[in-house]
């Protein structure tokens, strides 16, 4: 599968530190995209996000599909183990006196299959043909399955928006995982919450559709960051766009 991609991170207008990190890794017919957003309001968020990307980079340095018999599920399991390793490092090194953690969203593409692994509220969108959807579900308090409808609608609840899953906050954790088949022309967008909290889904969709032309990928990433700035840019913002096929 022929892929084109571009990613960018920006500190925004209000933060003193950029706690977002991302990585784009390519080898043979496998490609890996990872984005992490350190938990705002806590210590060492930037170190947590950097740890996730660094551990992915170390693993990718020796990665070869042949190591896993070119079996997609084996490679996917290895990525989960890398995230678990990053979780352990963050928990042991940075969770001393205060909470430290990071979200993560990973897009792995091998041949014509893809998988998304995520924890927290960083997102992955997909546009294919006229279809547009957010493939991930924000792992925040109000989205927990055991809550009643009325509880989920409580806009002023003190726990609203709080993460219920992240990398590094506990001794062990699990990502959500979903897989699918890549369609020719599909566009994926990975982002931190600094994008979708300051930019509507309709605008994100319109920018992704323009990325049917590969030459538009970098301009549309910049376009989205420009819209975030127009709307205040009160958080760090990171975006990775991936175009699949011709």
C-alpha cells in the first residue's frame, strides 16, 4: 500500500511547555504512526509522551516483518508490548509524588491491513469516499459504560472530561485495539485533543477530504493548526495525516 504522510506539533498560545510528541516510522511495506499527549496539569507530561514515542522508535529500529513471520497479529501484539513497556517506565520513573501519564494513539499499517491502538482521548479519524468517522472513543469519565444517561449529560460534573485510561498512571494498563482493511484513497488523521476542542468535526472532515491529493497533506495540517489558533489555541496541538493509495 502506497502511503503519504505529514505530522506537526505546536505549543499553542497558552502553554509554556509542549507536552505532545509524535513519530512517523516507515520500513518495507509496514508503517507506524504514534501520537502521545502528556496529561495536562500534571508533572512531567512531556517526558511521559516522549517516552512512548522513544520506546516505539527503539523497537522500530530493529523491526522487520520477517521477525514476526509477516503475521499481522504477531506484529500487533509486539506493539502492545512496547506500549506496556513505556507504561512501566513512566510509572516507575515519573510517578513519584504526583500523577504522570500520557494518552497514546497508534496507527499501524501493514500491506492492506491497519490497526489502531489507543488509550485516553487522543483520536483517530478516517475519511474514505464520502464516509467520515472518528474511529476512537474518548476514554473519559462521561463515556464509561456503567454511567446512566443522565450522568453522562451532566455538563458540570467535577469528573467530566477526566481521563479514565492513560499510559503510565498505573502499574499496568491496556489499550483499546481495533483493526480493519485499508481502502484505496482512505485518509487517516491522528490528533491530540488540542485539535478537536478548538476545531469542529465538519472542518476536520473538509480538510481531510482535500487530502485526496497527496500534495495537499502538509498544507491541510497547517490549515487545521491555523484554525485552532483562530479559535484560541489554549492547548498544545499535534496532527498526523496519512493518505493511503493513489
